[in-house]
C-alpha cells in the first residue's frame, strides 16, 4: 500500500521532532518523488500530501522528482535548501533519495536529526544505519516481504485453504522503522541472511 506508506513516512518524520524548538510560522517540508509516472511514486507522494494536509503547522514547500537517484536528490536539494531556508522536513519516496538529501543537508551546514528531519522508504542497510545514529528520522518498508507472503498463500492454497475471499489484489502494509525499533529489526533481519 504505497499511499499508506507515503503517509506513514510523513507522519513519522513530522512526529520525530516533537521535542525540538520549532521556528515561528509553519514548518516547511520538501518532498522528493521518484518520478512522475511510476505508480509507486505517485501513490507515495499522494500519501505524503494527505498527511501534510491533515497536519496543522506543516506546509509543503515544493515537490521534486529525483528519478529514484541519490546523486540527483543531493544535487537538487543543495539548491532547494538555499531557496527554502525554513525547511524542517524532507520526505523521500525511497532511501537513496533520502540519503542524497542527507548529503545535501550536511553540505549546507544543516544538522540532520536536530534542525532537519529526513526519511525515506525501503529499509535499506544504509538508511537503517543512519537511523541508528540519528541522521535519518525514519524509513518505511517491508514490501520485500511480499514474496514471503505469496509463498504463504501458495502453501495455504496447496493445502486446501483458498484465499479467494481476499480478492485478486492483496495490499501488504508497510511499517515504520525509527530510533525506537531499529535495533530490534537489525538484530532480527539486519544481516539479510534470507537462507537462514
């Protein structure tokens, strides 16, 4: 459910700075979509927009598209952080773009995790490491587990349990990893030893 994932990420990064001193006026958010045509990007951006619309005191400053690339996100964010100095949040449709925004924020003298809060989608190893040390606020993911869920459905169907009542489209939820649960996830699945 890409729309729910986009919303969950926006809510997580906005919620991550609840204890910090905010600048006067609305908090600014820059969104980085993957591209304008990919359904995953479109749906994630729509979820982010819904979260921003439902959050008083947060304003979407600009949405850009970085083609899912870290280098492009870093380059674009260099200029955007100058154009929008009150940027408090950066939402990215994948972890590489979030990490590119992190690179740009550091290069512009910002302090990720203190004066700018950044998050992405994918649960990548690099993002989880950055969450662990406080540079990224959150990553939403778990969609890679859909292959495992498909195997469960095949197993159940093979053993006489039909899933027709679920319909032909099954949307698996994604989950937020932040400072509160990153260590537990890394301990359980961080080595990505899927054979185990």
